[in-house]
C-alpha cells in the first residue's frame, strides 16, 4: 500500500510558523500585563508611603466591584439572549430563498459561533463595566449618604435625596435600560439569523419562542421606562433648561403630572406584553405601545408647550413669581450666599482733608507691591543661580512683624533644572544632582525701598529674615509647583552627598551639597523597584545608574495640587496653592471643594467660566475644570510639606453633608480642623475660586425680591481688568481692610461690581463692593467666628461713584500724569500699571494703583516709581502712596501710608502744611525741559540716520529723567497738586 506524498520537500525542516504566532501573542500579552502591573504597583507604593493607602484600596476596590457588577449584568443578559434565541431556532424554514440566505450566513458563522456567542457578550460587558465603574462616586455617596436637614419646597424630601439618592437611581435605571436594549437587539438578530423571525410578503413571521422572548424583553424595558418617568418627576427640580433653574409653573402643573401618568401607562403596557406572551395575541400590546407613544408626545410635549405659550407666557411674572423665589432661596443656600451681610454705602465723591483718619490702619496696610508684576524683581535680586526660579505670579499672605500684622508678598525659590548649561543636562544632573529649590523670599506689601525695589522681610542664601533662618525652619523645597518630574534622593549614612543644595554664600567657596533626610517617596533601591520605575518613567538610566543606591527614594507627583487631588479624588481643588512658613516648615496650603450639580432649584454655574479672569487668561493661575455645578463648599483645607511632600487633609466645613459622606467612605484620611495648629490657622484664607463663583452668582442673586429679579433691572457684572488690553474680568484682591462695620482691619478677599455688561459695554460706575473675611485666627483648633463672613456694600446708583474702568481712564487722561508717564516711556523704558485696588475708605471709594518702570534688557526688572490714587473726580500722583494721598486730600489725608518714610521726611502733623521748595521745583522744571529737548534732538538725529548722535541724546534723556525724579522727591506735597480729572464722556449705553 503506497504512502501519500509528503507536501514537505526532502531535507527541509517542518514549519514552526503555527507555534510562533501564539508565542508572540503570549509574549506581547505578558509585556503589556507587566507594564500594567508596574503602573499599578508603583501607585500602591506611592499611596503606602504617603499614608493614604486606604484611599487607593477603597477607590479601586469600588471601581473593580462596580465594574464586575456592570460586566456581569451585561454579559449575562446578552449571553442568555443569544443562547435562548439560538436554542429556539426552528428546525425547518419553509421559505426556500430565505433558507438559502440564512444557510449561507449560518455556514459562515458556524466555525466561530461558540467564540462569537461568548466573545460578543464579553465585549459588551467590558464596555458596560467600564462605564459603570466611572460612576463609583455616585454609588459610594448613595450607600454613605448624610441628610442635609433641609427639605425641597415641592416634594418635601431631604436635599440628600436629590444630591445622593436620585443620581444613583438614575444611573441604575439608565444602565439597566441599556442592558435590556443591547440584549434585546442581540436576541432579535439571533432570532432573525436562525429563522425564528422572518420577513414575509404578508408580514413578519415570529415563532412562539421568539414571541415570548420579545414580550419579556419589551415588558422589562417598559417597566424600566416607567421607573425612569417616575424619577423624572423629581429630576424636574434639578432642571436648568428654563430661564431659571428648577421646576417652574409649567413643570409643576403639566410636566410632573404627565410624567406620573406616563409611568403608570408604561407599567400597564408592560402587563399587556406579559399577557400577550401567555395567550399569544399581540394586538393589545401593539395598541398599548402606540397609545403610550402618542400619550408621551401629547402629554409630555404638546400639553406643556400649550400651557407655557398660552397661559404662562402672557403673564409670566405672575405665574412664575413663587418659583423664582424658590430659585433665589435655594441658589443662595447652595452657594453659601444666604448668610451674606448687605449694607447700604452712601459713598461720597468729595475728598476732604483728614478723611482717612478713621481708616488709619487700613491706609497703613494698603498693598503697593503687585504680586503679578514683581516676579522679575524677585528673580533678579534673589535668584542667585540660573537653576533657581520664581513663579510668574507671587502670593499675598500676612505675617506678624514686630507685633503687627503685615501684608506680605511671598514666594519660594524653586528649582529650574532646565536652565542648567546644555552640556550638563544629563540624566544624573537632572534627577540626582539638581533635586530641590531653596528658601522663602518675602517682601512687605505696603513698602518699597527708595529706588523702587521690594523691601524684603525674608531673603538671601542662607535664608534669613523675620520668618526665620536655617536653624528655625527647613528651607529646602523638594515639592512645589515647578518641581522636576522625578528625583532620586537619599543615601546610606556616611555616604558622600550628591545633591546640589545651595550656594555657600561666601565668595570663593563652592556650592554646598546635601542628602535628603526625610521620607518623601517610595524606596527605589531594590532591583525589582528599579525595574518598575524604569518602566513607569521609561528610563533605562534609572535602572543602570550608580546614582541609585539601596536607600534611594524616588520623589514624583510633586505639585501640591496634584498630590491633594490624588489622595482626595472627590474634591475639586482650587487653582492657586500658596506657601507659608508654619511650625518650622514650608507648607503649601491648598483649598478643596465638595461640589454637586444636583441641588434642587439651584442655578448651574460653569466653573471654568465663573473663575476665568485676567490671571487665568495669562496663565498665572490654574483654571478650574470645564464642569457645571450648582452647589459648592470649601470643605477641606490641605497642607503639603514642601520638604517631604506629606499631605494633611483637614475637614474645614465639618457640617457639609457631602464631606460627612466622604468621611464615612474614607474614615482615616481626614483630620478635624481642631487638630490644626495655630500657626497653620493664621495663614488659611478665603479661597479665590469659591469667591469668584460666589461673586459671579451675586451679580444676579443680590436681588432677593422675585419681581425685581424677573425684570433684571439691577443685574451687576464683575468689571473687566482695566490694566490689560483684553476684555477679561478683574481678579479679586487680598488685602488688609477694615469694612465700615468692623472695629479693626482683617485680611480680606475683595471684588467690586458695576452695572451689567451687555454686548461688551456697560456704564463703568460702582454699584457694589464685596469682601470675604479671611482671618481664621491663630488659636490652635479654633476657627474665628468672623472667618468666611461675606459683606456686601451696595452703593445707590444715583451717587455715580466711578468704577475701576473710569478710574483707570482718569489716570490715563490726566494731563500731569500722562506727561510724566510719556516722558518715562520715551526713555526706552516700559511703564507698567500695577493692580488697581478698590478700597471703601474715607466715606467713599479710593482707588490705588502702583506704577512700575522697567528698562530694556534681559536682566531688567520693574521698580516701583509712582503711585496713582483717585477719589471721586480727583487724581493724585506722587513717588509714594503717602504723598499721593496728601495730594488727594488737601495736603493731609488724616493717615500715614506704609511708605510715608520713603522720602526721608517726617510726616507733618494734622493740619500742618510743609513749606514748598522753590529750588527743587525749578530743578524739576529744568530737568523736564532738558528731557523734552533730548527727545526732539534724538528724533531729529534718528530721522537723519545719525545713530551716534541719537545714542548721545538718549544718554542725555536718561540723565534728565533721573534728575527729574530726584527733584520731584524733594518737593513737599501740597494740596494744590491734586489734579481734578476731567470727567470722561459718558457712555451712551443706558443704565440697565
């Protein structure tokens, strides 16, 4: 018997291609799996080191369990729908043409049928599980909910039902409907593929088994739809589709009743489907379904539209009055505006002599340093090495200096390893040598040196000043807003230091070296951990370098905001973290918010839009996410240690029900604020982003009478920042300020209001001034009762107090001011307008704006040269705030500003006017004349192409300007120097 011929030619080895492909697949899966494991395990190490492993376990275990539940529901529903339909397939199909087509499809599917019948449910299950897992916060809040102790005005249910229960029920209902729809479609397609459902010329043929399957699926869908209709009744209170949030007249009298009718109708039609499955007759469920659709269109759409158009709209104010009141009350409660103190402020526009005497403490603390402009000054004066840097925007805080509270502009000297010489930017330098910044730099907010530089309270290397030195606080900054992606630190005892620490501070000596001594990151000394982190950061150097030793730690996720977001994933974090020297450490203070979009009758606000201003548009502050909320609380204050990165979360608003629920979820992660030290307590402040959201709402919701609210006659806007060229909102400002009802100044966050901006225009007169008390006291674990108090000063419209835009316009159009500033600009220097501060003092509104001069060149920095002030229609302009105020208030403001000693003169006693200096005035006049001559000669030389002559004239101009500045400082301030500014042409825009 002959053997069959082998297809393999003689001498050729048999092919192993069949084994190669599975091997490659297994290897690829193993690599992907190990990379996934590396990322997960490094997260485990990070959370364990930081002490928040509870958060990692709870969040991920919740996600996994919810994923498995969602996966199981979808998998089982789709799997059994396909399986039931397959097993119910008919043995014979009477239509030969249809049978041939189906046989062809079945033949193609048969080799992979088992894989498809399991793989398809798995695929849908993965999608469903992932979608369900993303809703883990809703699930945890539902099972750990806390009552609000306040009921909604319609159904009289606790607010927690809307915030914590209804979102969960909506999620479950929506998910189950998706499961039923997907499983139903899978079952129908399977029935069709195997002949249980056939399209015939005379209609649709369905087998008995297919009828029962479809009936059960339809009934289940309708029951869930009925539940959804019923829940929609409550969701109407969360609606934001009308002019005002919440259930309005049409919703209460048409939409909500029809939703109840539709819910009952859906349940009845579901019963008809069950009956049809039993008796095999489909006429009733088909008619019921058609009636349900018609009813939903008529009752759910047409009827409410008719009510709205023909009953409500003609008399909208009358019908909606009670519902507008609900919206006002609930919105104010949801955003913390219900306890705001509103006072009438009959501001005067007349600057009288001695008017600031009652506000002497406020005047002495008026901040002159603009934290957004003096970063370059800090860099040039305090950077010391190119591998250090300061942020673009500094922070405003307060410290006790000589027994008095001093407003302070503060920053930390962070690392900038990218500014190391190019030939030194290797992996070792980037991640082992240059690891940290050094020291705090702080300057008085209300003073500056005679030549316009910041007057530092804390400076130098080594760090010295009133805030401490190297022996009293830890100056090294390993964790900050501009730290490297990761650093390798730590070494065995006795090992030579490898980290670049700081310059020695003595000429001729090399820089100091240092070894990190804290617990700031996971250990990366073992080979296994090296491999994991090499994969995480995609760096073979980390695995092979001798810079990694057995005691090495790896520091990463070093931004304070990022660290707080990781250990408290339920919080929205404020866009501005700020440093403070407390308890012998530099700590970043971060504000965290609990938010919701489900508070009934509360107006939705988009966080990114509400918190946008000139700071966020310039990139100086982090913008909040593009999400909508209608409830917000500053529930958590967090500190992040700048040395070791340790995070401490304090439950600041311990009465917030949402925070209480999260405390039940993560019982060990938050501390009560009673454990907060007095040092930390003295530096917490009212958060900026919460304040921005509140002021945005307050523009409309300062009106509490529904008729006026409906007519929108008194809508306010936050003024645009007059110091920038684009139309963006003015940021709020921190300052020490004594409001009219207070007996002493407090650290406040402030903002102002003008009439509503319509189509980019508005009457720029002041209508309101808002201040949030930011003083929490300095007693350990005790929060001052005044902290967080919102005070609103309402200025009667008929008084016509200039707004920030008008004040800036007065400064720009004043002849004396513009002449002096134009001369400065001609000297190849840039004039920078600082932040325009608004202060309710002297019985009116005082505007203060520092003016900085910045020369050309890479090493230039702004120095403060002048101060502009305005009160009513008067403008003052002098080298010092004290001098400018004296101009403004008839030679005697009644109070000394913080820079009163900058001229070297003793402030005169009240009522006394110092004698004028005729010589100095003549010198000033001559210097200005020389400057004008130099400008004209320089322009003529430039036109003639004589650049040498032009250069000489520029030197003469600079010298003349310097003489003018020196002469002006010698001239005593007298009342006649105050300049009444011509009133600008009024805007044609009518008052809203």
